[in-house]
């Protein structure tokens, strides 16, 4: 398990939700300094703490702990951007993208 990736994703989700470290830490029942260490990948966290943080952020555990973001950062970023969209919206975005790429000769 890559704690650096977990920390980066927690930080990304926290910032996306407009939360400070202090607010997230309080809601997850941990100290702000511990949260900072988690976000920097300096400290490991227990499953219980990870679950509490995920609940506060409304993030899936799968997203927070998946091991592949650095293998394909573009795909990881796309997944992150599309996470709040419905399957119907994703299909529509995909169809529009295919059309644009077809006319722009983008591979």
C-alpha cells in the first residue's frame, strides 16, 4: 500500500470539498498534525482512521487506496474528474469526445 498516494488523494478530496486540515481532522477524530503527516505520506493510518476520513470526504476506500495512479496519471485524473457524474453523463461525454477527436484527427 502506497501511503503517499493515499495522502495525496485525501488532500485532493479535502481541497475539492473546501475543507481545511483542521476541519477534516476534527470530523475524523484525529489531530490536524496527524492529518498533515498522512497527507504528506509520512505516517501510516489505521483502517478505522481511513474509513472515518473517507466518510467525512464522501470518497470511496477503493479510490483512496488503489495502487495505480502513477502508472497512468492522465487516466487517474480523468477518473477523478468524472467521479461525480452519472453513467448517462459519462456516456454522453464519451460520445462527444469521440466526435471531437474524429474531426480534429486526434489519436
